[in-house]
C-alpha cells in the first residue's frame, strides 16, 4: 500500500542535532542586523487569487508557483520573478497575472512611503477533491519502485526510477508521493543534495505552505477548483474539503521537516535550516522536542555572528538565475566556472543591481535589512558564494576591490 515514504528516515531524538559546523565553539562578535523601529512593513489591501487555467482544470491538474516581487511606494507590485514552479506555463502565467493586480499599504520609513524589495509568495492551484486518491497506473509504478528499493533489485530500480522521473503528474497527492520516493532513491545513493531537492519539491505539493500560513493567522491565497452540484454552497464545501485535507497533516509535516532539517545541517545550509526550525516550532505534535529545536536555532545564530566564513555552492540552471538568502552583510564569489553577469540585491528596504567582478567583495550597510541576492549568468555557470562579517556602517553599498 502507499505510505508516506519519508517516515522511513524519521528519527525520534532528545538531544540537540549534531552538525558538521563548529557551532558549539562559535562566539558572537557583534549583534545581528535587526529591523529598525522606524520602518513599517507593507500590508496587503487586495490580494485576489489567480484564475485556474481552463486546460489544467479540465485535466484535473494541480500545481504551484513561487514568486519574488517588490511593493512600490504607491502600493503596486513590480519586478516579479518566478523563483520556482511545478512546471506548468499556464499556472505561471496566471500566477504572475494575479500578482500584478495585488495592492498594498506601502512600507514606510520615518513616515515616508518606500519600496519593500524582499517579498516571496507561493500560489497554489489545487483541485479540491472529495476523495483524494492516485491513479491505478501511478499506484502500480510507485509500489513496484518501492518494492525494488527494499529488495535492492538494481536492474528493476534503474528501469522503474526512470519511469517515475518521466511520469506526468496531475494531483498534489501523486506529486507528493513521486518526489518522496525519488528522495528515498537519492538517500540510498547517499546523494544528500539531490535528496534534499526532491524533499523540497515533495513539501511544495504537500499543502504545508497554506497550512503554516493559517497557523500564523495569515491569509492563504490560492486558486481552488471545486466540482459542485447545483445548489451547493461554495464556501461551505471548500471549508469541508479543507478540513479533510488538514486532518493528520501535522504528523506528516513533522517527519518531513525534521528530515529536511537534518539534511540542511549536514550540507551547511544555514538559512534553510533556520527556516525549517521555525516551521517545526509551529507544530504542536512535537512539543517535547521544541527545546532541542530552540537550542539548535541559538547555535546557528551564534555561528552566523562568528568569524567563520559561510560558503554556498551555486549554479545557474533553467531559470537563468540563482537565488540565496544572505545571512551576513559581506559576500564575494570564488571558483567561478562559466560567466556571471550581474547580481540583483533585494533587501527589505533597498534594491540595487550590479555587474559582477570575480575579484570583488560587496559590503552591505547595516541599515539594509533582510537581503536576498539573485545571481545571473550563462547557463550551467557554477560558483561559490562566500559570506563573511563586516562592521562597515556606510550609508551606501561599499564595493571593495583587492
């Protein structure tokens, strides 16, 4: 029978996580950058959900789109980037079209409206179904691959794995199972980076984004397709189906995010690990483990404040850019293979675009808050981004050349 394959790697623990980072020895050198009290974040006024593409609705296909955008001083949105998606051009088009129409009460600094340059949203497209199930064809493929992995039947694994890679998905449920078992396949190959990539995709299809939005008392904006009978009330039917969908999800999310956190720690993905901890701390099913998660979070924050460089590998893939949430206020690029052309630096209250020199170091002023960097270049260009700490307090971005 189908099961949540990710449970296989679930570990119950009582001690703090062990990471290859030397977290316990890290000593803070200065305070983390915090938001200034004079800056007020933008607040949504109108966020209409996207329209469900007709062709996707007819085929019963689910999906999602993750976008970055800027809120302008007049409350409109601009500079929309599609960071990731389930692959449908129709979903991407409608998500972008909806986001362009959103309006906000703009962010302000000392009473004056300013750009809010770092904003990310996931818009889900889901067909709300009374009975959630998978097709017989997918069911057979999943179970055959699951059995082959258990028996270590290499010939069958190679054949079935390729079939699973090529399988055209329709529902969130099938997608969740597909990427979960692909993560298990990569785990057996001891390929942690690919395992984490598939686990991330599985969670995108799991409904966790909207679930955590609701836990934070935030509005979950999505396109919901519901087959209704004459006389049925849309809102009541949606609430009923949503209640069924949320049932027993905490156990699934706990196991998945716990495993995701272990992978992120082993791969030194500090920013992503902090995000996973914040998600785990929202769940109630794991309350006994909350002190351990909080301790791990404190160790990571100490590490961020230390003098130890943070290195992150990057690659320009199909999206033509690579995105990273910065943890420190100084960074540079090394080991560049290929050609990098520019960086788009988006912070909560500032945004600038710069050309790249592989012998340059960027120092971000402390007043620039919560920055993400988008790196552009030729396809398949690879590099390493190095983050270091700086006490620079310049009002403008300092470009230091050795």
